[in-house]
C-alpha cells in the first residue's frame, strides 16, 4: 500500500556525522553555545505559571532562568543571578513569589518586573545607581500555550523561528489543553540521537511492534526540512482511533480537527529541544535538556482537552502506558547507538533516502557548529 517514492540520495554524501559530534565534551559545549544559547528553547507551558508571582526555573548548561508571571499578568524571564555578588536567587524548581524576588544572601530585592527595589547598605557607595542593577533579562515568548526563552543578546523573533507552524497547528487548540501526566527520563545518550531517532520510523517494525500495529511505518510524509524545525505525519490504520494500548480513544477527538486530521498523528522536532506529537485526541510533548555529551534529561507530558479531563471516569492511562512503553524502547536503542558511536570501530555510515530529516538535521548542526 505504501511505496518509497522519495527521491534517491548519494551514499557518498548522505552519511552520518563523525563520532566527535556525540562523544566530545568540547563539541557538546560548542553546541550549547551556538544552538541552545542562540535559538528559542521550549521552557514549559503557560498553565505552569497562571497567576501573579508563579514561577518556574529552567536550567540549561551554565544558565539558570526564572520565568515568572508579573504584576500585570505578563510572563517575564530573568537570569537567576543576583546583581550584587552573583548569588542564586531561586532554588526550588517552581513556586510562588510574594510580589518580589529577594536574594537569600544580602536581601537585595527585585520586583516581578526585574527592577531592583532595595539594596541594603549601598547608601554610601558613590556612583551606585539602583536603576542600573535590574536583573539581567531573558527574551521570552509564547505560542498557543507553550513558553519559549532565548538566551541570545539579539534573538530573532519567535514568529520567525516558528514560521508556518502556528497556522498549521491552530486546529488542535493547544493553549486550551491541560497537563494530565508528566514523566521525567534520564537517558545516557547524546541529545541529537533522540532527535534523529524521533525523525524516522524505519526502526518501528523492529523496535515498536505495538506502534506498527496501530500506524504503518511507511505511511505519511515529511514536510521539507526547515532551519528551525523538522517533521511530518503518519497515518492511523483502519479501525485505530489514536495511539493507546488498544488503539481506542476514551476521550473522543479534539473539537477543532477535520476528518483527515483525526486519522493522522503529527511528529515535529522544533529545534533544538521540543518534540511535539499531535494526536487526534491529545498532545504529547518532549522537552530535551542536554546535561552532558552523553546524558539527556527528557521531560514528557501528556495534555488533554479540559472537557475530557472533567469527566468522572477520565484516565490518561491508555495514552501514558502506550508512550511510556514506546519511549523506553527508543531510549534503549538510543543508548545502544551512543555506545556504538563511542567505540573505536565506528565510522560514518550511509543514510537511507527515507532518513532525509536526519541528514537535514546533521547539516543544520554542522552549519551552526562547524
């Protein structure tokens, strides 16, 4: 039924990356600088900070960022560093600030807009101007309920990074969806291997027998790769309503989807750290947080429509169980890939013409890091 109609590739050109891209700590730090500190990072969901003073922390490399809802309801982001002597301001991963951010060391106090309000014992310091010592800001943006930050000095607009995705994925009403379950995985593999594994399904008949029962691995098609995202869609088999253990949906389709969208699952990698799965009846997100060249933390969240969640019998379990099984299968093979690439026998190998998103991703990494 499904044929390989994608154009051919040249095995001399379409090859995997050299080992150092996965095994060299210096190259890992270069990637953080030129990708994670230069591009828009997915930092959570707006529902995590619904009211004034609510905050969450994001940690990436040597950066710690506070995202907080300010006094007028806007989302702000600041480096989690006091302007006095550099002390870490917030230590809990999330919480509620009582109208201010206060340093635990010498009580320098900042408003939720980042401005310095109080600096004890500085009254006899010539040349000290309180207004010059606001918290260092971080660019922040939102898209349909998603929070993004950018650590660059002069970042491109978030709209440019997202390109056409807001129009394409509007029917899912992502902002209205709510978190039902969160799982955090620790993976002993380079972050790029997670994206590469995510961007092809040639491994699905071998690694994911249940997924292959629900969705033909040769189905669907990929969008032409973009500088900031990669992705495509896959079909559901006849009689399969969604990706759960039994293929049934206890929740019903999301209200904004048409007949075609209810028969497909969309898989998009929004570089460098968000994997977005849009199903007919729920949304699954993966936030990738590289901790070392061979260690990635993955925060996986399942989101559902509020009306489905309000039902007395609501249970996200069928979707959670399906993807927890699938995730663990992926994590195992990704760790095997990390081990193999790290061995002395590894040399770059050829990509299939159906692995065009992987080759495109490699080219993006090479262009940004050299």
